[in-house]
C-alpha cells in the first residue's frame, strides 16, 4: 500500500510540474492594458515554458484587442438599431481604434495559431485557440470600409495599413479554411489599391505582393499588371537595372506568352536599349502568335519611326485587322498611306493610296470623334486635299474637322 501511495504522490508531483505556469505567463496574462501586455510578451517570450504558453500569451493579446473590437462594434450595432427604430441619438465610436484593434487581433491570432499548432511540453499537439480565427475573420470587413473613409481624408498610411492587412490576412494560411466567397467581388480591387498605396509609400516588396494577388482576379488583372509594370519601370536607376528588368519581363513572358501587356512592356524596354533585339523579339512573338495586335502595331510604329511608310502601312493594316477598334492604329495607317501617295509618281496609284488613307482616317474619326486618343484631324484634311483639291466641299468639311 505504501508503495502505491508513493507512486501516486510521485505522479501528482509530475503532473503539478507540467501544470505549473511560469512567472512570465502569469505577468503577461495579469495585464489588462494592450500596449503594456505587448511589451511584456516582447520582454518575456523566451522565458515562457513551452509553445503552449507562447500560444496563451498571444491569445491574451488577441483577447485584449478583441475587447476593443467588441466595444466599438457594439456601439455600431446600437446606432444601427437606433436609426432603424428612430428611438435615440447615434453615439460616436472610435473608428480608427476599431480598425487598429482588428489589425492587432489578426496579427496576434496568427502568432497564437503558429504556437498553438506546435507540440507542447509533453510533445503533444493540442490546439486550444482555433475558435479565435473565425471570430476575427467575422470583423475583417470593417477594414475595407474604414480604409475607404481614410482614403477620402488623405490618410495614405492608414489606408495602406487597413487594406494591406485585409489582403494579407486573406492570403495567410491561418485563414485558409475561412469562406472567402462573400468578399470575392471586391477583394481583388482592395488588393490592387493596396498595391498602389504601397508603391506611393515606396514599399515595392509589398506593392508587388498585392499586385500579384490582384492579378488573380480577372476583373483586376489588366490594371494590376499595367500598374505593376509602371511601378517597376519607375524604380529603374541605371542601365544595369534596365537589363535586370528585361530579364524579369522575360520570365513573366515565359509564363504568359500570350499576355499583350507583357509583350508591350518588353517591346518598350528594348526600344530604349536595343533596336535589333526589339525587332527580333517581335518577329519571334509573331511567329508564334501571328495575330498579336501589340506586336503588329509595334512593328508598324518601328517602321514609322524609321521613315519607312510602305513597311509601316503593311504592319499597321495587319494590326487594324487584329483589333479594328483602335483609332491610333488607323491614324498612323492613314499617315503612312498619305506619305506613299505624296511620293507616288503614278497619278492613278497616288489617288488610290489617298483613297485608302481617307478610309483609314475616316475610321479613326468614327472611333474617336473628339480626338481623345489620336489627333487624326490635320492629316485627314491633307489626304482629302491630295485627292480632291482645295476647293472641293469634302476637303472643306475635312478642314473644318481638323480644327
């Protein structure tokens, strides 16, 4: 009997050893002030007994942050009910305090979950705080609305913080099981604008991260790609940077060879670096994708810049056939044909070229009557003048349109 009692006492002592909490976790969980508790966690993190205590420490920070969230969202709910019922005044609430508390809660639930999924002192994985993930997920949408309010006020740092946290949390593995369907319609747009604000803050790493997320949304893909490439170009400081950027673009092109935005970006970089490489790239691309509007149009513009009107017209005709709603292409096509007509010694051939030029200019006018995309006016008048002469009513009308 004595032996059994001794073993029981030994077992109890062992259990008590495992159950005893460190002084560090006692100090942390005793604090009721969020800022103070944060400092205590930073100071004593390495003194915590095991992963379970570290999870508990971050859970305490999470709960303190969520207390603030609950207070402010409770006021919002009361205000909504008062407005609907017409029974009382609307109470003020701490908008930025709510947004910052949600951000704090998200950060801490991620840290808490990290340790909560690791073995405790006994080598067992026994998560205690998984329910908190859904709690903070339920209030994340406030970050979108408050970020929008701060954008109107010009608080760029706040917008980046709130929209950035909204985007970051959606991509974090901690929230992988959460239902993202309700925010599908606007999450890509939030990511895109978070990228723009990160660019304005000169944080290119975050900007690229958010643009990559935005590109997964089909409605935001083109805008995100265009701005991302603009941001990357604007960050180039020397020739070596430019060459490195071309290599980045080539990697992107390898993944999406049919992406016209990337094709145009590579063409634009080569234009200032290496005309021969530019032409070779466009030719190689057209060998694979003969109806690529971007490549066809840029081949035409290269010929225009080289004062080769005949070559320019050849490529611009193909570009117009690939994308018949582009006023700029028709304007340049008309200009090339007009130059050919003016240089033609055979009168009949010259008149026919002027007719073709007028067709192109008229199409440009139809597509862009207010000359917002292409200034077709004077060149069109010159084509009418070349075909019909100065006094023809059609030429007079074209002259009026040129002003």
